[in-house]
C-alpha cells in the first residue's frame, strides 16, 4: 500500500517511544513489528496493529515486561494521524498501538499518545478502507513488511492544537527521507502543547470499547 513515516514524542513519552522503537528495530525476545499485521480496522475512527505475540489483539509484550505504565495523558486526540498505545485499562501498555483517522476526544486521558504521522496519512486511510468482518478484523491481511528508524537533523515542533497553523506548516515542510516498505519511524520529536483541548460531543460507548484490547 505504501509507507508511513511517524514522528515520535521523545520528550513527552520517553518510555513509550523507547519501547516502540525497540519493537521497530531489534525487537523484544524475538518479537518485532516486522511481519506483524493490522488486526483491527474501524472506518472513521482508527487502525490498530502491533500485536506481535498473537496477531489478533490478545497479545502483549514490552521491553519492560508484559505491561508498562501510562505516560503523559495530557496530549489529546484532536485530529487524524496521532499514534497511541492500545490498552486494557490504566497502565496496561504493551506492544499494540493505533493510528487515528479522525478526532477521537472520547479517548483523551485514557491512552498514551506518543507520535504523529508526518507522511503517509493517505496510506493510513487506505488501510482504513479495507474490507473487514463483523469483529473489525481485515478479511485480507494488512502486513507491516518492514520497519525501522530514520535520523533527523534536529528536533522540531508538532502541536495537538488543530488551529496552530504555523506548527503544522513547519511539520509539513520537514525534509523527509524514506527507505522502508511500510512503516518508517523517526526517533525523537519535541512537541508543543498550547493547552487547546477539543471536547466535541462524540462519545460512543461501543467505539470506546473497540479502542481497547478486549
């Protein structure tokens, strides 16, 4: 389908970023994101993957043990392209992650957001459109063929304020080098948070449940 390049919030969620990077590169106990699949796809919400253990949303592993604690729950799901940890409740982060395809304020304060898609959001939306069964599992496998990290020239700014035009302009014009088949990840990003919080009344109990590894 294409490549997705993600900038990671190394200052805001250092443990989560380190775990994600480890799973993208050397792996943990023989498990890595390479060859894993997106096992849950919900149109107009998110795509979820990263279950390197069982591949169906029931597995968990991290460089810290099976689970590790949440970090910085102040970053909000204000737009598409945020990447966050899927969980079973507070402090149950492992290897599974999701990428939003629209704002998801009902998840704010419940999931650690640790990155933002810098290039390849169109690929995310392609995955979003694949045919799924009644459990939101893709009928045809969507596989991460390869993954790793890329160097950056220096830190730059990403904002979760959708009205912060200057921050998005700076992010959009960042020179990007891509060399991997599906996912290519940067190591660290400085994120600027202006305190803007989007609180639209979009809460949906079913969708919130589906966002978790249940």
